C-alpha cells in the first residue's frame, strides 16, 4: 500500500487516488462529481452519512 508523509513523521496509508475529491453528497456535490466524471476525471465522492441527498 502506498503511503504519504504528513506534518508529523508518521506514515499514512493512501486508500484511494483521484483527480477530484468532492466532499459532500448533497445536490451540489453530486452534480459536481457527475460532471467531473463525465469530463474524464477520476472522482471520489465523500459523504459522512450513508446516503446521498444532503439537505434535500
């Protein structure tokens, strides 16, 4: 597994690599993730709850 160094001298595992990280699966985040993927970028969508939708 690939690791990176962060502020303190500890190895942090890298679990995914992407061109775009979208934080939040609300209407705006979902739209941003879909459009970035349609443009050919690899996308990771991070949502703290187990479902998309956000405030909607």
